[in-house]
C-alpha cells in the first residue's frame, strides 16, 4: 500500500478533502482496532507519534501501538504539576514497555510561573486557559514541530465527554493527520483489555479517580458526577491540547 500524500490532500478543494475524510472514516469505523492501527502505520505519513497523558487508562493505547511499532515516539507534556503517582506510573510503563519517550515542558518553570502570574488555576476561566496555553498547548506545538510530525495518534474516546462525542477516527488539523484508533471503545472494553493483557492502571484508579491531570484541577469522582466534571472544576473538559 502506498503512503497517503498529505501535501496532495492539502491541495484538494475543501469538498474533496471532506469526501476523502468521510470515505476513510466510514472505512475505519467498520474494521477492528488492530486493523485500523495496521492501516494507519502502512498508509499515513511519517513521522508518526503517539501522545499520552499517562492517565488512568493510558496503558491500553500504549500497548496497542507498541505491538506494531515498538519504537514509536511517545510525546508526553509535563506541566510540573502532576501527581507523584503519575510520575511513578510514567517510569513504570516506560521501563516495562521500553517506550521511546519524548518529554516536553513550558520554557517557564512552575515556580517562575507562580512568581509572574500567581496561581493561574485559581483565576477563573481566563487564568485556566492561559495556564493551559503555556503548559500544554505551546509545548505540544513545539513537539509537533521538533519531531516533524505528520501523523498524531491519541487515545481520545467518544464516551469520555460530550466534547469528544462527535470526533472522527481521522481528521486533518493544521497540516497534521489526527488519528484516534480507540475512539469508539467503551469503558467496559477498556477495562476488559487491561485485565486480559495484565496491564497496569494508574495508581490513583484504586483511590477513586476516573480521570487524572494536574493535581490542582483534578477531583476524585463522587457519586452523581460525570467523568468530565472531575477536571477543571467542572468548568470545562478540554485543556486545548487536542484542539491544535
């Protein structure tokens, strides 16, 4: 199979691009996850990377991708405000799976940020958005540029939040293919895969966390909450990283 030429796709009219994406998404919807991944690795352009937050269920996609491409670059954005359990989890999975880990951070250290701006996460939506910009969005942009990324794979799923319910298996954003191979997986499928393959959960799973990000904007799940309400004080679900 030939590699899809991203430059050629970009030269198509918007209508033709949409037709290509519609056809491809219908194709991906009707094949297994393993076949989706094989198709992507054979057809989508390199450099091909996987971003991971090393959250509660991150071991699933890391395991799926590295089965077929063991040295795939894993992009991790370190805000400097993660739970200690998250850093331990990263070390554990990196050693177990022999991950090709690439870490990116803001050029402003957490301590220096607080001196300049105070605790941005306590300053409402405007502060949270600015915090995400300098700690997540800008480092991810640097990662995409430095690694010359043409295909970006991620573990977003429809069931995680309303904001993710309309996403497609494949899209083109800012001249990069965005590929989401487990988009249609349910929570039950995730848990079953982890159990079947004897993978590791994030340590905070057993302490009642459904989703884990920065320590100051992550809440433990409480009865009646939606998963998306455990992040950013329930004000929003997305940090903006996946909107690049």
